[in-house]
C-alpha cells in the first residue's frame, strides 16, 4: 500500500476567535499536532482579525475595563500542514464550520 502525499490547507478568518475555535477542534477531535498549524496576519501588521469578537470585545474579568482596542489590521490566515492528503476534506469542513473563507489546498 502506498502512502498518500501530504498537503497544506489554508483559510482566512475575520476574527481571532473563529480561528482559535477551528484550531481547537482540529487538535482535539482530528488529532492534528498543534505544531502543524500556523496563524499569520494577512498583511504586514500584527492583527487580531478584521472584526472585533470574543476576548477582543470584552475581558469578562471583574474590575477590568470592558473597552478594548484590538489590533484589527486585517484577516488572519490559518495554515494546516497535513501528512496525508486524505485528511483535506475533514479539515476543510472544520475550517468552513468556523467561518473560514477562501479555503485552498496545495
């Protein structure tokens, strides 16, 4: 039996929360090693996404000012390196479920 070649799948997320939820599901439910998942801003600046959400919107901790000023300099790209290209459809489904857009596999 021949092993399938690997693949890399990427998706854009408008919030850090969406990206983190997708990553959490990939690691916990699909057993993808966290070191095979990368998060980068789509532009040159540090970014928490292009929309305020989750912890970027409010701390949730007593005594902490709920006003925030997150770095909203553009979307985030999540890139997942897969050892087996047979996993692409499952990873794509998770990324889509959590709001991933412009999903591509190489």
